[in-house]
C-alpha cells in the first residue's frame, strides 16, 4: 500500500471504524484512541497491506484492539447464552433508539459485534467471519440469536412508540 492509498483509506473508513468502536464501548474519547491505535498499526504494516483489503484489515484490527481493551479493563463479556426471559422490557418508551441501545448492551460481546458489523456497517457474513475468526455458520447463528434477543427485549411495537 502506498502513502496516497493510506490517506484515502483514512478518509474513507475512519468514521466507520469510529462508529463501530463507539457502539461497542459507548465512550467517545476511548473510541478515538482505539481508532488512532488501529491506524497506527496499519501505518507500521503499510508495505505488507494490500490496498484492496484495507477496509477488512482495519475492521479486523479494530475488533482485536477492542477485545484487548475490554480484557485489559476487566470488562470481558460472558460468551454464554443470554436468558431471554431474564432481560425483557415492558415499560413504555418513546425513544426506540434508547431501547435498542440498552438491548445491545445486554448482548454478549460476540453477538453484539457480529450484529453491528452486519447491520450497521453492512459487511457480508463471509467478511464478518474473516474479521472475527468465526466461520460463516457461526456468524449467522450469532446474528440470529442477537436479533431474536432484541426482538424479545423490545417487545411489542406499541410499547415502544
């Protein structure tokens, strides 16, 4: 990858990587630091990175940096199944985004990650598998479980509106 390609990559993907990180940790300052770290890692490996795969490299690196950050700060998620009956939402809210964000925070880290990569960033199942080191079937299962949990958590649309 050349310098011009790196600069273009920063322009094209910095916001997407930032959104992905901030959705995970809900701390804008820390998210900025993680994005900075990701681009620094990319800069150090510039000659060995294929420009066509730069976006995948960035999100893979962001994912791994995020995992390292959560482990370092003792907030590692439990990857066990979520008990859908334990987490439900029954009070009436007028802000669907707020309810959805609360539901996302209750998901195990891996389910939240694959769901955000698929629904917010638009990655294919195959690309998500490359980023998270999961096979395509595992990615689909985690996305299905996350969506099912969120559907049950949100409840009936009339309760949210």
